[in-house]
């Protein structure tokens, strides 16, 4: 079964909303229960040439020839906060739940070392 992509805010609004975060500033919250392994949305925006706020870097290609590709977040996924015990993870620019997420729970990712 092909999953309909969620890239734009009006599509993401079916599943998430921005709210005040206990972690930092604003965060992204589930508006309904999200099942483990469920596709949440795609991080969209123009290409990034350097690091900065709301930039997501992924590595494309195999380990030896991997190339860093960045995007400047322009949709609601730019509000994801860091938690080492995250409940979501990116596969490329697509975000998936790594466990069931309750309605009203903040959706978090692990920014990696240094955070």
C-alpha cells in the first residue's frame, strides 16, 4: 500500500500541531495516536549550503561515498526538538515513529552527539 506523502503544512496538520514545549520553546505534538513505524511526514525546504537553524542534514549513498545533503526546514517538522530517548527518527528526509506516540505527546528526534 502506497502511503500518501505529507510534505506541506495543511497535510501535516492531519497528524501534528505546534505547541509550547517543556524541552525548548515550541515543539511538534501528535494530534492523534501515531502507531510504531508509522510515516509522519517529510522534511521539506530548499537546499542548505551551510549549517543553521532548522537545517536537517542526511547522508545519501553508501558509507564510502556518502554525500551530505541539507535542507532548510519550511514545514512544521522544523519544530522537532531533541531527546536522546526520541520517539521518531528520519529515514532520509522522511520521519517515522519508532514507538507508539500518544495524542498530545511531543514528537522528538535525536540530534546526535553534541546536543
